[in-house]
C-alpha cells in the first residue's frame, strides 16, 4: 500500500475506535439479537421455495408455448407440402 492508503487506513481505524468507545451495550442486547435472528430463520425456506415454483411455472409455460407452436407449424406445413405444384 502507498503512504496515502496507509494514512487513510489509520484514520479510518481511529474513527471506528472512537465510535466503538461511545457505544454502551444494553443489558438485554444479546436476547434481542437472538430473537431477531430466530424470527428471520423461520422464513429462510420460503424464498427458495418461491423461486423454485416460479422457475417451474416459467419453464412449463415456455415448454407449452413451444409445443403449441411446433404443432401449429406441423399442421400448416404438412398441408402446404402436400399441395400439388401449380403449372404456369
């Protein structure tokens, strides 16, 4: 690191240390932190479930659309291919 970067690192370190010295932890702080993390942990399964469901739905719609388009193309293509050539 350069001298300027060293200066910035030291300045940041001092500022963080000064702020840390001003903080007075509450007596029930640990219990409050644990309660918040428990509340979040209850719904951690929900987000992946929603993402998986949405992905499956999009894939299903895409496959259905492609299959429909292929069937329509085959239906129209087969009648056109069987038509006799017209002479001029």
